[in-house]
C-alpha cells in the first residue's frame, strides 16, 4: 500500500494530532497545570481550524481520491469540515468553566478526548465513498457521545439520557445496516459510485425498502420525526456543554452525511424513490417540532424541539437537489451553529452560576442580567428568522434553493414550511417576552459569567450579526459548490 495516500487526510490527521497532544497533556502534566487543559484543547483545535481554512485559501485543497476510492476529499468537503470546526471551537471555549468545575476534576480529559474522537468519525463520514468506511465513521461519531452524555455521574438524569442515547444509537445502526444489506444484495457493491449507477433505472420494492431503512438510520442522528423521541430526554439529561455539541456539531455532520449519501448513492433514483419520502419527513419534522416546542418549560427541552424543527428546514437543502441547495445547506448550518450556541451559551452560563434551567426562571432576567438577556434575544431572533439577523438569510436562501426545483409539490412544501415559521416565531418570542416584558421578580441574581463564557457569546453574537450583514458570503459558497465534486450527481 502507498502510505502517501494518508497525506490526503490532512484535516483528519490534524484532529488526531490534537487528540494525541490533549491525551499526553491530560496523562503526564502535573495536577497543578490540569486546569489549563480546556484552554490548551481549545487553542489546538483553533489552530487546526485555521490551518484547514488557510490551506483552502492557498489552493492546497484539491479533489483527491485515496484508498482505492474509499476516501475522497475536495474543497467543498474541506469547507464543510471547517464549518464543523468553527462550532467545535466555540463549544470548547464555552465549556472551560464547566470543565474546570468540581464535578469534572477526574473526567476533564475524557470530555475533550471523546469529543475529538467523535469529530474524527464525522470527518470520515463526510469523506467516505464506501459504506464500510462510512459505518466506521458513523460508529466513531456515535458511541463516544453516549459516554459524553453520561459524564455527569452525580445526576440520575445523565445516566438515563446516556442509556436512551446508546439504545437509540444501537437500534438506528441496526436499521441502517439492514438497509445496507439490501443495497448490497441489489448491487453487489458498497462503493457509492457503483451503487449509484447500478440502481439507475431500477424501481423495485426492495430498493424502496433499502432507501427507507438508510433514511431511517441516518434520520435518528438528525432527530427527524418519527425518529426523534430520544432527543428531548437526552438534551435535558446531558451536561449543557455536551447538549450544545449534540445539537449543532453532531446534527450538522449528520445533515452533511445525509446529503452525501442521498446524492452520491441514490441520486439516480431521486424522483422515483426518495423524494416523496423526504417530503413527508420534512412536513412531519417541522410541524411536530414546532408544536411540541410550545409546550416546553425546561430550556434544554425547549431547544431540543427547536432543533428538531430546524432539522426539517435543513432537509430543504437536500430536497432542493442542486448546487444551490448544497450552498444553502452549508450556510444554514453555519448560521445555526452561531445561533444555537448563543442560546446554549446563555443557558450554560446561568446553569453554572445558579443551577436554573426553567423558562419560568428567566422572567424579568433583563433587570438582573441585561447583557445575557440581549444575547438570548438575538439568538431567538436569529433562530426564528427575523431580519436583519443571519437566521433570516439562511431561511431565505434555503427556501429559494428548494423553490428553484420548480415543481408544484415543492411550492406546497415551502408554503407549509413558511406557515410553520410563523408558529416558531411565537414560541421563540415567548422567551423574549419572559425576559423583557414579564413583571415578575427575577429569581436569577445578578452575576458575572466567566471569561470563556463571555468570549463564546461574543463570537456567536458576532456571527449572528456579521453573517446577517455580509450575507453575500453565501455567494462564495455557491461558487464553491457549483464546481464541487457533489455537483456531478445533481441530475434533476
């Protein structure tokens, strides 16, 4: 084997180097310096992220295939990995205070090591062009997350959440593997490209079942309805830093992986087999997520159902099935990272200081903590899609990419999504109303959040406002995806 092929895995190697350095720091550095581990991990991940963006800007990235076609990288894939890295850096910065707390003294290193392993698995999912490598990446990204959910050993809810997550992950993987067995039986190959051409023109019951099983397997990771039942309990029970990672990085990676699989494996039977499946899933996901979010009083459960609804909007980029859809999906995920992490940053800061996570506790928050209230307000406005914040443009672009497909069905789908946007506006404004309009005495006292929490919020607010002002950043993504390796599979 030509070992020089490993050089194609620049971003994977960078994350492995970060993992090894964090592991060595955690294992061999004296106890007096262990509190520096969170900053050390965040700085190293930031350097790896900047290195990836710099190599792209300098034109070092190119379409590269390695390991007999099992692995592929390109500027589009490198950009997607970079977007995920941006979210990871913010999560690491926001988690510094929590990681240095008393409950995490003995498990501080485990959090960062497990997180980096899951990120490596997500990278493999995105670059895989063979289902064997894809499954390795999928399990590497899923199983360590169960341990991360269970990190808070002093809380029963954390244990319960971990059990629910691992059981869900096992069943979803089993369903996914069953679908792959059907695909292999139909085509005799696990290479994406071979399957793509082998199923072209086919329309059999077995193919429909196989695609449905594959969608269901990945749908669990994305929290698409009806595969969403684990989400609220896991989000509520997991530590807030882990929940924020689950809600944006894990979901973002799953969305990109879903796009890659559906385009490069089943793209030739898009209109015949899986287009109508996604229509049903998108309508169910957006509607159920919105309706259940209205009923929530726990802020983490509230954002869990919000993220379920957002997953439905994300899928509009896949249903668009064109280069514009890929660009809109990338832009939407980037905006969602900033918006959701801003909300979780406020929740984490309040929870670390007071232990309160109920929406009722946020009544009158503006009078005691005006800056945190302002950050949460911007996050809610962006998630709701209120102009001129970035969330408005992300929804606009993803709706536009879907409508460009031109069918009557897609117009109906987008209309339903727009109606649901009005519903989501209502429950996002419930949080703003509680903070700014409620006359109740606030139970959360005035406090000063840590530097890491403030820095994380500054970064997220800068992203929400900046991407709203310079939304032409989307044009750069569109230029990138129009010539990307995925574009050859968009036939419709």
